[in-house]
C-alpha cells in the first residue's frame, strides 16, 4: 500500500495544478505515513484540505487521505474522502473502481452500484465490479444483463461465469443456468453431477436428470446421504418404484417409513405389512389395519386396531374405531359391529359417522 501511494504521488503531481509548497506538504504527509505515523499524517491532511486553493489540490489530498485510512481499515472514512475526490474528477473510471472496491469490502453494494454507474465508458475492471455488486445485492436481473455483455469479451472469467450461473438459478431461468454450468470448468465429482441433474429436473428434462443420477449411482460415486434422498425422491415421484426400493434398501435400510411408502406406491402390500407389523406407533398400526382391510384380511385388521395404540390420540382412535366396525360388518358380526360403534359415539371425532352407521342395523 505504501509503495502504491508513493508511485501515485510521483506520477500525477507533474500534471496537476498543484503549487510546489502544497506538493511539499502532501509529500511530507506521505513520508509520515511511510515512517509509521499514519494517525499524525491523517491529522495533517485533514488540516491541509482547508488550505487547498483549487480542486486539484483538494482532490489529491482526498486521495492520499483515503489511501491512508484504507490502510487503517477505516473503510467508511476512506470511502467518504475518495467519494469527495470522485466528485472533482472528470475521468471517473479509476477513482470509481477504487471506491467500488472499498464499498464491496464494506458490503455497501447499493453505493457501489451508484458509484460505478457514474462511469460513462465501462472498462472491463469497472464492468466486472458492477456485475459483482449487482449480484451481491441480489439484483440478479441486472447481474445477468451486465454479465452477458462482459463475458462475451472475457470468456475465461470463471468467477463471472459462476455469477451468471447462480443468478440464472435464482431467477429460475434453468435453461440459461444449464448453459453457464456447462461453460464452467468444474471437477466432475458428485456435486457436479447433482447440480447438473437438478438443472435438468427444473428444466423439465426428468429422464436426463434420472440418467445422470443413475450414472453416479452405478459408478458408486454417491457419498452424500442427501444425494441418495434426492435420487429416491425423483424415482418415487416418477413412479419408478423398483429402482427407488433398490436404492433405499441399499443406502437407507434404517429408514422404514420411506421403504413402507415405496412399497405402498409399488402396491407391494405384503412387504409393507411385514415392515409395519413390528411398529407400536398408532399411525403405523392404522396403516397396517388399512392394508389388511385392502387385502380382505379383516380379522388381522381388527387385531391391529387394539385400543391401547390409539387412546391417547382422539382423532386417530376415531378413525380406528370406524375401520374396526366396518371390518366386523364385513365378517357379518353385527353384535361387535354395534358394540364398537357405541364406543365410537363417545368420541366427538367419530360420533356423527357412528350414528349414521348404526342406522344400517335398525
């Protein structure tokens, strides 16, 4: 930073409208800074501003002051004085670029954008900062607009390609996201293929998404549990139950609920029943009873509907009582049918339906 300031002073003062005495004062402040007296230098420069007789003298005082404050990590103060210098500069690109760097470091993205928009002819450095400021400020539309123009001339800028990819994703423009994703020189690992599959899914290319995930599954590239869950989800939602069950049994055998849902989707009720038998959960018991009913195993359904599994849950208990009554009706056991329905009358959640059902035997 010190070396940059020295070069700056030697190179610009010869062309500026600065008196020799004012130049000496600036160089004295610069020497103080280089010798470790930054605070003293700042104090002298602030006093020097009042002695400046023209805009050039003020402008270069502001610049030097901003540089020193920046070295002290006083970002807001550095930005304040550099913005003062910007107001006096006709060719704004250099100062605007430096000021935008300070604003980005301080996460003042709106100020960054406002500063850079003052530059009439955007050079690549200024354009690049403008794209990044729009992106960090979550203005994805303008980030994409500026980014497309920039990347046309700077095809190998990976960071801007990543910005265009992420901005397209955030804008749900999955076609453009896929385009920029393919331009990125990314390591072809699990994360790469998952992102590619996700983009295809969002673009409506489900078969392609499943093919990509199927490829990394066969190649044993999947290490992340979330990837398995995503693959199973896509298989399940597209009713490819046999592969979904295969993947779930191999990588999530402990997730019984997922397996039960997959067996139910595949209408493999026997395997779903086998998994549900050992559960003591009320919802599982009710699902088991429904499966037995569906397969016309009414006695098994009744046995699954033991009151102790449901008493603590009134709504679940109401549903269990109605199903149990229907099972007795199917078995032509009207005595128990009536007995269960009378019990259902005591439950506010099943009372109305129980009353209706009791009329069938009047």
